[in-house]
């Protein structure tokens, strides 16, 4: 029998799409396999669908093993005991066909914390006091438990695939999963009593401070943090010990705790690493090494990829082009066939922004041939002073990415973020902050990694790339943003990228083209073709360089340019104008047309009227390949642009253009 991840349909902003690969990976790690680590982290920026993946996994796993789902934003480091109470309640739920978890040690530790007992108390002497505290707590909570048990159950479906004599069929089943909670046991086992009297948790990584007194008002802040962390670590040990005692050799799946947005429970530097760090240190201790078995799988979500050992990191994936198209098909709006591709080009598949754009009413019935410009200029609510969709999306995305920071989004701060968005990596971000004195405006942002939009993969890179483009377009309309000249900043970054290098780095081509120096980039690419076997490298450099956003065109009618008009402007004004009057050779002139054309085509803000640009790029690749030693890479590119041109509409406004 094979369990199928039936819930590979992920709900994002009310729409359904398919993202089965990460969900399958989460479910696979839930199996009780001693070779797998006990911690799984789903990482990605806000809006990348981490919560949805964890929720969907929980809905499936709670049908086959006890689980708990915790939204860490509902708790604080000082309320971690409440978090463990909720974990205990969820995993103790009575579900037909599943073993019922009990947490006697955890219940006793919670009772001890409510009665001013600590991890260093003498439980040989005060054991009767602890038992009385536990019984009193059990009686006081019984009424609340009965009320919660009477709540309405939910129904979750499970699909099982059965292979029988080469005949495959599916059986669908629905099981009610309700809050039928287990009442605490009235009798304490001798093993549990011995665990307390022997202090089986051993020496805590965060030891309880001595000579602190018992009154909270006598503690300073440092002592309060240390006591709280020691208490929380004690709770983790009790929880893991209870799970270890109940684990059976025949268990196919681990007990699973889902901690959504676990970074919300991080503690200040020097005060412990938060709940996830406590779990990892306790799991690694000898007290919880049961023949290599790990009865608990901890599935967490964080914004950044963790640099942790014995932890499997899964990036929250972007939408694929096919998923964006399916999402468009499932929305209630009439969406033009070209819009999914345009929006994917703009967002890179970033979940929140893609879903947001596809579900905006402004897209309903709108023809996509004129691109995203009309849609992004649409004003939310229709009022004259209302923000455009582009402004609203930019503000929303900034706030989402800065969810856990204290950054004040004033105009100067947005300008500082925009300047930082010119950089391709973290070192260049820090260089721009130093060069333009941006530290004060970024006060409250203690982690600059999210500014380096090319540092991570998947959803993080897509979100930051989209933010970069939105901020740079905003820069054109902000006359007070004058601390930095964009072209000069790009030139500085280009010079910096070549420091210590024997040849131009890929980032040099990116930054130099970003400064608008198209001809210099083309000359360097042309020079590379003088060397044998460099054709594939030249193509990679063209792709890398043309991903940089185009600088604004100094022309009052530039906003109304068609893609072919923009291409012609680049070839005529940014090409020969910067070539010192020297005639362009055959190979260099083709390189100019290729780079200018791909720069226009790669801009997601352009319209779909790129047919004639693709055809010109195709011809340039064919003619360039004819004079190169290895023509195959260029001929392949020519075929690609030929095929794409067949999917693009003809723009009648371009009929009389001869370049």
C-alpha cells in the first residue's frame, strides 16, 4: 500500500494550484527512518507558500500519526509553556485507528513551573508537592477540556492507492478529526517518578541560574532570560522523553510537530537560539538517542535557509509557468492567454505576487498585447489619489519581506532600499551602503541578506528581483531621490567586480550594461569571439547581462514606445553614438543587435508585441554564427527566437520601421 500525497493542491489567496514536489518531500521525511534527520525546515520569504505547505502536510499526516500544528506568531518566548500545552492537546486527540499520545512528564513539568519549582529542585524531597500541583491543575483544566472536546469536528480525506495483482485502483476515505482531547492520567508511572527524582534530563545547555531567589521582581532582565530559556529547555526534554517512551518498533511514521514561522520565537543574541535551537540541542543529547531512532519529526518554516547540521532544508518553490497558467484558468476572471506568461516574467513565479496579479479585477477581460503597463497603472479603488497597482504591489512586497524588521518605510528608507537593489550580491550591497552612507536609513534592518536578491534561490530570488524592478521604476518618478546617480553607481560596481580578476567577471557585464554602456559590453563580447571555443560562454554572458533592468530613455514619448521602437532607439542611440564614429564591423554590428534585442525581450514590463524584435535577433544570430568557428550555439538561439516569434502578435504600428 502506498500513501499518495493527495493534497498536492495548495490554496493560495483562494486559488488552487499544484505544487507536489515539496509536499512529497515533507511527507517522505515523516516516515520513521533512522537515517533521516529529525528536523525539516521549509524556507522562503513571506508570501512563498510555506504556511500552506505545512498546513497541507498536517492535514494528511494527522490521519496516519499524531501531529500538532503551531503558529508561532501566537506565542512569545515567555509563553512557550502555553505552546507545549497546545501541542499536548493536539497530539492527545482521540482519532480512530491511531495510537493516543500521553505526556505525563510534560504535564508534570508544566505543573512544576506553575508552582515555582525549577529544573534544579530536589524532587526526592518535593515529589509529593509536585503531585499535588499536578492533580490540582488536572482538575482545573478538565472543564475546559470537555468544552473543547464538544467542538465541531472537521473531515479530512485520504486517498490510498492499492496494487493488487497488477490491478491498480484508488480508495477514498474521509475521517473526522476533531478536538476530542485526552484527560490526564490519574496515576503516575514509576518510570516517570524516577525521571524526576534522578533528574534524567541531565545538565541543561541553558542551566538554571543559581541564587536567583523565587520572586520575579527580584530578577534583572538577564536573569529573567536565562530562567525562561532553562524552563523552555526543560519542557523540550520532558516532551521528547514522553515521545521516546511511547515509540514502538512497528511505527511506520514519526510523531510530527509543525512549527510555522518558528523565527517568531527567536531570542536576542546571547540569550539562546530560540525554540528550534532548544529542540536540536535536546535531540542531540545522549538522553534521547534511542538506538539511532528519532521518534519526532520537527517541521518548521523560516524566511532564510538555515545553516544547521542534521537539518534538511527545503526551499518553498516558485510557481512554474505551467502552474501560473493553471492558476489563471482557475480564477473567476476572463484572463487573456498571454497574461500568465507576462506575469510569470514579471514575478519569476513568486507565489504571493503572481496570485495577487492574476486575481486583480483590473485584469478581467483586458487584452494582454499592450503588456502589463496598463494593468500596473490601474488605480486601486478608482480614486485619483489612490495608489496604482504597481505602487500598491511594491509597498505590499516591501512590508512582507520586512515582516520581522523594525524598518520605518519613509521616503529616504525606500530610496536607500532602491540604491541597494542595484547590487547582485551581499558584498556589493554592503559596498553601496558604505559608499552612499545608507546605514542610518536602514536602522532596524539587522540582516542585509534579503537585499542581495541574487544570494538565494527559488522564491527568495524571485521576490527580490521583482522588488528590484519595482523600486527602480519608482526611482524614475521620485525627484527627491538624488543621493545617488544610477549610472555612476553601476559603473562603480562594475569596476569593483573586476578587482583582482584577470578578466571581466559576469557581473562586470551586468553592471556595465545597467549603466547604459551598451557599446562597451558589445565590444568586449565581440573580442571574446576572437578566442577559440568561447561561443557558449558569450551566450551565457549575454543572458546574464540582459537581465539587468533598462535605464530610462530620455525621450518624452518613451512610455509609448513599442518594443521595436525601443529596440531601434537602443541600436541607434546607445550603439554608434558611443563608438567614436568608427564604422562597426560585421560581427560587432550583429552583436549590438543581439544584445539590444534580448535586453528588450527580457524586460517583463514590455508588451507582447515583440515579434519583430525576435525576428531581428534571429537574423543577427544566424549571421553571427556564419562567421564563427562554432556556429551551432548561435543557430540554436536563432531557432529559439524563430519559434517564439510565431507566438507573438503583429503590431501594425511597426509596419513602416526599417531597422
